[in-house]
C-alpha cells in the first residue's frame, strides 16, 4: 500500500526575445547511477503543516534556486510512485508558473547548479519523465502566463 504525499514546485520563467527560459536545478554528487552524470529537475518539495500549495512552491523555489518570485498561475501537476526504506509512496506535485522579482540570493546546498535553459531544452533534458511530459504538454498547449513588467 502506497502512502500519498503532496508537494509543490515552480516553473520559474522569464522571456528573452521570442524564447521562454525556465530554471532547472541540478545535482551531480551523490546521485544514483541511473541519473548520471547529473540529476536535473524542477525545484519542488514537500508541504509543511499549515502551508498552502502556493506557499510551498514559492518557498521551495527560493530555497533551491535563491530566487524570490511571484505567482503567475497554476502550471499543472505530475504524479509518480517511489520506494524509500521499504515503503512505497505516491507523490502528487503541483507546479506553478513563477516569475523572479529580485536578483537571486544564495540558495541551499541541495543542488550544485541552478541554471536558466530554454523551455524546449527542459522538455528533453529533465531527468524525470513526468516533468519532461509536463513541460511538453505546456509547450504543446501554448498556455503561458502573460509577460509582466518587473
């Protein structure tokens, strides 16, 4: 029997000419061999008690990327199951479109690299197929938040 878990994360984006760039986080040390040479993912994490999904997404993006951001809207969700310490979990991750509102600060040490990439590249290079599929669905739908002035 799987234990259900809920997480939230952000698709931090910016517009550069006709391109849309998003932030991915990357870890190269201490990863499973199947992810080598690097684990690449969207910033996300578990909800704390009393925290909304939106608050979790903003907090996790700040912690993992150093970017304080504002919420632009719901981007979608991804579901997957995994085993940890002999227990199965089923995780639902709620993703939100976010926009940076300040230059980045220092981020935590969970990931060694924080980088901007074209959204089309993310659909090919993210490690988790569920995140690649989410990004591909967003690209196919053309459903992006409107540009805002900072």
